[in-house]
């Protein structure tokens, strides 16, 4: 990593390397003196999607539906967020019409896909909202998007569903993620000690293998059925994505990763549950500070979170709560999510951009789940914060239609951060109430 004392010399190197690669928003890399020499560049828009799995405690997470607008009372388990109430929006009556599996909450949360859309197939997914934003607005950063997950976020047993990722590409395939704070830390901030020439050679080898595979696929494609042709086209698109990624890696090979502005040590590999979530939040803040990426999704742990809070039951057992221990554990989980989210908002507000605004002012953050409670798939719990999408916060909104597409929110977020998008999933239009009082 580059030591802070070397910042001045690093800046000189980067200026001399303009012929090699154009680096946008240098001021967000920590070079305050460089940025102050001219009018500050407007900070980029960013988006974060935090998916929790297994929903919430319905009786104590949702505000009273009869109290809408700015004068609502913060629900009991969300009281740790009270100090940020004017910067939060809670929406009720959002819904995914195609969701029909209480154990696949995260799989379709950001896509709104109909899993049975293709006859004869038992599973189908589409592109997630974070990837739509990233493909348009994430081209100038080292990492087009960052997918975080927990090694303990599980599959169906934790109500996250298949894929092990919140993010899905244009072919409806899960986008690989970083499954621990240690992996995320090194991927985002640790520089590769392998000599540049050797890394360039390795990329060339990858391209050579890719070219060979593609040539073989094209040769076979001359004698395939219609069904196989569709699979071939999907494969070619996947190859194209690999080509784009390799091209981007080549652009950034000679540019060292930036050290976090705030000191951040290598994470303890044994962190789980609450402390893992806290550290993942810190890593996102650090990545945004140095403009490593602008789009993040995090599939949060469930079972390990309960264990870290001292609960001995599984998340699935907890979700089928009634009065008693399971209900208490469910509320304990919700309250700690609120505590950590409040801390996250504090850090986003405290991190300043070069124009005097904060990270908070330029990020659109969504916290929620595709499941409301138990296996109930209506009224998806949805909490919004951040100024990046231009939403007017400080309110409790209840949609008139109890089956308002959740994808209307994703469309609103995309358009709010500047993505040129007319629809997403089963959206019917953006939620105008978010943009006005």
C-alpha cells in the first residue's frame, strides 16, 4: 500500500501517466490540494443495496399505516435511527408479484423477475438494479460494482435463496461476490506485489484462452438447434462480459490501489455476525472515499448474526415467531440492524467530499428484504436514506395499491441517480411521491 507520506509523489506519478490512463475524479482519491486548484468537480452519484433475508418483526418494524408523512412515530425496533428520522423514508405496500418462494427472498429482491418466465425451466432471473446502474455509471472506477456477502449468508436455509449474491447480470446469472471482510479488504485496497510485466503477461494468457474458446464455440455454432443457438448467444454474451472485465483490468494495471483515507487494518478473519456487518459497512465507506467503486450490494448474514447476539436458535425458527423467545430474538435482530445502520449513516455524513458535501449527500441507500415476515412476500420492508437519488426524506409513505411493484422503487432510484432507464423488472412507473412533499 502507498504510505500517506508518499501522496505528493503519487500525485506526480499519476499526472505523468495521463497518456497511459485517464483517471476521473482524482480529488476523490484524497488529493485535496489538486482539487482545490480549480472549481470542485461535482461528486459522483452512488448506490448501496443492503439485503437482510427473512424479513422483519412485522408488529414492531412498520410504522402505523394511519400515520403517514413526517409526523409518524418511529417504530420500537427502529428507535436507534431516531436521530436520523428526518433523513429516512419508510415505504409500505411494495410488492414483487412474481415472488412465490419464501426461501428465495434475496434472489429476486433487486430484479423482480418471474422465475418461471421461460416455459420448461424451473428457474429464471434477470438483471438486478445495481448492475443496471453500474453498467451505465460505473465505468470510470477500478471496480464497476462491488458485491459483498457473508460466508455464513447461506442458501435457502437462510431465506436468501440461490445464487449467493444479490447481484445478477444481464443473462440472469449471479455476479460473484466477496464473502468475507478479509477478501473484500484485500481486493479493494491491497496492491499486488507481482511485477507489472508478469501481470500483463497473465492477462495476455487469459485473452489467448478466451480467444481459443470463442473460436471453438463459433465453429460448433454452425450445426446447432434453435434451443442450442439461444444458449450459444447467452454464452457469447458472457464471454463479452469477460472481455470487458479484462480490458478494464488492463487499464488499471499500472495504477496502485489507494490506501483508505481513514486507518483501516486488515480484518480479523474470525469476525461473524454483527461485527462482520459493521466492518463491511466500514469497507464500503472506505471504498467510496477513494472512488474504488460507486455501486454496492451486500447480502448480509442471518444465522451468524443471531449467534453473535447470543441466540441459540436458527434464523428459520426465529422467523416463525409467536410470543416468547423467538419473537424477542426477532426484535433483537431488528434493533441491532437499526443500531448498525445508524452508525453507517453517521460515517457517511462525516465523510466529506471535495465540494463540501458528504458521502451521505451523494449516495442512495436502500435497506430491506423481499420478505416481510415469516414466509410472507407482501409489503416488502423498505427503508431509504441518502441524498443521491434526490428523494425527499423524513416521511412514512404508504402506497395506495397494496401491490405496488417494488421495481417502481428501483426505477425511481435509477432515474434519481442519473441512469437513463425507462423500466426495470415489472415496473409501471416511478414513485413520484419520493421526489416531492
